[in-house]
């Protein structure tokens, strides 16, 4: 009997959430797929894991039920990005506001991999192995239409030592991406939109 009562309460809560979700306007997010602007490029598998990392920063629990965030179709976002690139500015941060205007987006997220390289050389020291130089850098630009604010964060990581998995370029790319995602407060911006809808 107690379990039945719990299940009925959960069902009632779910129905209430769905009713509230139907009443509010979802936060419209335009997420540009990672732009590779570096001399070398990551492989498809690494790029896929980096995309997942951005996706986790944008994740809203129970969004399938709450419909708090609407991710705009990738095809439309790509088209708006290419259109914005035809403008006079060559700065990444100048592209996000026109994209938001064209798409009617509340939030535009533009991650750019600006550096990605790795080289190996032999050490001059006889008792050392292969020396690896690797470098990864990011620029993350976000436009929040609710505050008319452009946020631009950059981060880079360098490794120059005997080979280590932590010094591989793909590992550096992940840690530098994590830094710009945290420093930009991207997840907090998405969740703030959810709190505003509740209020």
C-alpha cells in the first residue's frame, strides 16, 4: 500500500511538471558544432568526445519531460554561422550576436579549437626517451540575449617533456575545454534560464 502511495505521488508530480512545462517558453539554445581553426585537427573519435564534453555542460536533467531547453536544429545553426562569417569582422565573438538575431535564440554557444598540435623529437640527453611537445587552445564565445552580453573565454595547455598520456594533445584539449566551459559559466547560464521560468 505504501509503495502504491509513493508511485501515485510520483505520477502526480510528473503530471504537474508536464503541465508547467506546457505553460512556459523553453530557452532556445543555438549550439555551434566545434569549429576547428587549428593547424592540425583532432581525429573523428577525439572530436566526438569533445562535442560530448560541450553537451554535458549544456545538459538539463529531465529536459525530455520539462522541455525547459530547446536546442535549435544543427542545420539551421550551421547556416546562421556561415552567414555570420560573411560579415566584416573576423573575430569569433562578433559572430554570436548576429546568429542569435537570425535564429531567435536566447543563447548562442560557439566553441573554437584554436590550437591543436603535437610533435616528437629525440632528447639530447642519453638517458631520456622521446620528448613530446603538445599544445591545445580554445576560445569559447557565448551570447546571452536575455542580458545582451557576449562572454569570451580562452584557455590553453602546453606539454614539453618525455611522453606521458596526460601530455598528449587530446588530453590537453580536454582539460583546456573544461577550463573555458567552467570559466564561462555556461551550465549556470542554462540553469538560470530554467530558474527564471519557474519563478
